């Protein structure tokens, strides 16, 4: 339904009123009027699929059709196309898009996401056979010059760099920190990774040693054999004896185990949040 029909009529009349005696100007003005009407109507264009509740009777050839009765103008709504489920669009990326993929990656997205975020900014194109061949070749030519090995790597690196993993070690049994200790404690935090992707500090960390309780160090995680990210870790001692357990306030900044690692730990995103003072 058109909104404000009187305003629309007045606007069309104003556009249609000739302001020049030249035929060329009049034609161009009429063209603008037609373009305005088409744009306005198409903006409010809706499609409803209807079905007659009472079928119209047939009539013989060369005979006069019978006049339709009131019941023949009763319709049942079959479908409102405004609520029709839109099919996903098959696209191929024309360049790297954070969180999605590199050039040549094929994705299938809902039109409400695909149009504003990929097609209009020209970050993707329709996955036609010609475009698939074109951008796949460009991806092969790019080789190792891609910004990241996959679309999710950048997001994963940001996620890991903001984490602080508590490394729980025994307070009763002697130990030396190894990769499998890091792997197990990462798994406790919901992060699964193989040991060959973990790089621990070159200097050994042994215990139990209460002097390094609650202090920090960092490990390096390799993703897809290419990207590397440093993750903050905090060493804690644990014992089954509840009376000997150590209580540490982890809301306060901690000192590094190795003083030379302080610049690197300070460069990582801050894990701590300053507490608001009660007034």
C-alpha cells in the first residue's frame, strides 16, 4: 500500500509541469517523472499468491462468459513472498576477509549478510565457473604471500593472546616443566593442541618451588605450521592436602619468572582489570 498518496500525486504533478519550451527539456523531464514513479512503486512492490475459494465455471466456445458472482472474488492466501525463505548465495572471495577466508575461498551466506558485507564492498563475487577459475588461479599465484593461512587464524591469535593459562604443578612431587604439562593445562581451559605446536621457554622451570608461585611466563603456539602467537601462563602449585593449599589473588598483576621476559609479557594484551574503588 502506498503511503501518503496525496503527497505523491502533488510531487508527480510538480515534476510533470513543463518549465521550458524546449522539446528536449520536456522529454528529459518526462523521463525523470517515469523513473521516479517506477522507483517509488518498486520500493513498495509485494507479491501475494492467491487461490480462488470457488472455481469460476467454464463456458462454451463462442459463447458469452457468465458474469462472475461475489463468491468468485473470495480468495485464500497461498503464499506471501515477503516471508519466503531466501536461499543462500554461493560466493567466492576476491581478497582476504577476516574471519571468513583468503582469496579463492568459496562461502555460502544468507543474502542479508552477503550483500552488505561482501558483495557491495566488492570483497566477493558470485561463484560462477568463470569466477571460480579466475580467483582460484589468483590464489595459486599468491602462494605464501597470503596475510594468514586461513580465515579463522587472525581471530584465534587474538583469542589466545588475551588468555592467561594456569599451569597447575605438584607441590609434593619433584617436576620439570615439559610440553605435555602445557598441553594438559591448555586442555583444561578448553583449548586442544598437539605437543609439536608448543614451544616452552629455553630455560628449564623446576619445582616444587614456592618462590615462583603465581609468577608468569609465556609459551609460543604455532598455528598451521606458519603463524605464531605468544600465550601468557601462570605457574601454580597444587596439593591434595587442603590445609596446605596456597591461596593466591590472581586479580593482581604478577611478576615474570624470568625478568628478561617482562617486555614480552607487557606487550601482550592486559589480562587484568582494575577494580573500581568503593566510594
